[in-house]
C-alpha cells in the first residue's frame, strides 16, 4: 500500500515540477503516473551503473557531475515517454533537482511501518 501511495505522490511531485518550471510539460495525471514509474525504473536500474561508470568524473567535480547525471536521466525519461516533455538540458537538470526535493518532501509525509510500531 505504501509503495502505491509513494508512486502517486511521485506523480504529484512531477505535476508540481511542471507547474514551477514551464520548460517541463506533462499531458495529464495518467502520463505523470507513467513518467513517475519510468523515472523509478531508470533510477533503480540505470543510475547505479552510470554512477559507477562516471565515478572518476564525479570525484573530480566534487559530486557536481551527479547532478548532471540526474538531469540526463530525467531527460532520457522524457525522450522515452510520449506526453512528457523537457525543453532542454538545463531544464532537465533543474527539473530533476526539483523533482527529487518535492518527492522527498511528499514521501516524508507518509509514516514508515517501523515508526508506527
């Protein structure tokens, strides 16, 4: 149940990002749900591998390249999903940052099972 609620909250976070950044657009709530699912898969499967491969660059830039990597993966999700549009690279970087912050804040509203016991 918690996973389903987190998925919905991530879609709401994506809709909030589109409201804050006009360079990012989502056609509707259904597309936002699919985009949140796709972003979850990309962040779970692709990002760890790319983070490992780009570790030297990330270390040289003191972690700043990790923001670039997040933006590129956000942009990748928009390229794979029709109805989810990101205008360019910098919009993707700022959108990924905003999406992460908003999704984190919204997920903090849901209590963990351990904290309920």
